[in-house]
C-alpha cells in the first residue's frame, strides 16, 4: 500500500482508550471543574467575611480548576504537541490546587471552623470535596502519555521526517 493511501485510512481506535477518555472527562467535569471552581468561587464571593488572603486562595482555586479541566479536554486529541500541553496544564493545575487546598485547610483548622450540624472540622469538608480531583488529572496525564508513546504517533513522526 502506498504512502498516500495509508495516510488517509482511519486510525484504529481502542475501546479501552475511548472508555477511559469518557470516564476521565466526566470525572474531570465533576471534580476538577465543578467542585474546585465552586469552592473557590464561594471564597471569592464571601471575601468580606473571609478576608483578602482567603479571597486570593479562592481565585487560585478557580484558576487551578480551569487549568485541570483544559488539560483534561486537551488530552482527548491525539496530536503530540496538544498532549504535551495537556500534561503540563494538568500537572500545574493539580499542584496549584493541592497547594491552595493545604493553605485553606490549615487556615480553617487554625481558625477552628466547624460544621454547625455535625461539629466536624470544615477542613475535612474541603478535603473531601477537592482531593478527588487527583483521579481525573492522573487519568488525563496517563492518557496523554500513552498517546505520546503510542506506535501510531511514532510512525507518524517517522513519516514526516522521512518525507523531508
């Protein structure tokens, strides 16, 4: 089969990879986007009672949610540069999110914030809401790495360099 015909054949898609991408996208929309962004938006919205420091933490939580969600969305594509960008955005968003979660939980514990119904620490609530964003980010990084190392992408790169 000559190279021109081979170039236009559809790539064989793995059902496992498609299922992993669908699961990752759903988890990312729920945990990385909704939980993290809404927790940060709540801190920004109530900045009058929380103060400037926690308001900045809320802004950074929203930024981390945008970074993690965009990284998850970018790993749906099979291009090499897009997958590299996906890994960078996902990892930086997760680091920023976990850093802000640590600052928020430390402030809540030092201030003695508790839930008025169960009297449990509010820091536990934030941790239960935000910490599960590790799963979709990990899935996005693994999917992007698999796509970067896949045989089809390497063959595509070899074809480009040989044609030059």
